[in-house]
């Protein structure tokens, strides 16, 4: 009788794990901002212009809460995070975030000072940019036709399995 219960439990856990992993093929963008969920279609169409595929995209919109971001990072959810610039300053983590220095140097980040988005790389000791500004002048915000009261910043967590694709998309979205 115990074996039947154990087999059922293992089967249930496997089914649950399989169901939870269905979104792994998608590029997941998490927005923690004032953006309403109603702009999801517009954001999706802006991204589809670059990628050509909307079935590989997952967008999630949340109000900004440190706790929710922490939960998503701990759960290894999300390939690109968009958070208010004023809050990302306290979140910079050179171990957990992907360095975006080359991208920031290439685009000069629209005149926004990058000092607040830097951290010291623990391996090299060099200062790197770990988040980039996404303000009203960025392609993403202009294309969806909104004006943000609080500009955003974006970062890519190190655990992302699609870092190269996420980096290319972030370069596109932050262009002006």
C-alpha cells in the first residue's frame, strides 16, 4: 500500500514539474512598473517587429514590490526585468545580474548617468554596468505611446538561458 502511494506521489510531482516547465522555450519579460496590463498587446507587437515571433514571448505585468521581484528572481523566472530606475540602484548585484557594459557603451544610454547602474565585478574587480535605463525616449515607450512618470531600468539575470537573445532584444527596446 505504501508503494502505491509513493508511485502516485512521484507521478504527481513529475506531472507538476512537466507542466511548470512548458514556458521554458519562451523569452519572459517581467514589468514591475506603472505600465497597465492593457499595453501587453502593444508591447508584444513592438517586440514581434524585432523577433518576428510572438509565440516565443511571455509578458508579465506587476505593480512594483521588492518582495515580488525577490520571489521571481529566487524562482529563476524572467529573462529581462523592467523596474523603476530609482529602485534598481539598490538592487544591483554583480553576481546575479549579467554585465551590460558593452551595450551601454554602444548606446551611451541617452545621456542618463550610468554610475547608479554599476557594480564591481567580483572576478575581475572592474566596474561594470548591470542595468540600463528605459525612459520615455526609448523605442519601447515611444512605440506604445505612453509617458512614464517614473523611468524604468532593465536588467538580465545571470540564470537566463536566453542571454544572447535577451541582450539583443534589450538593445532594440532601449534604442531611441
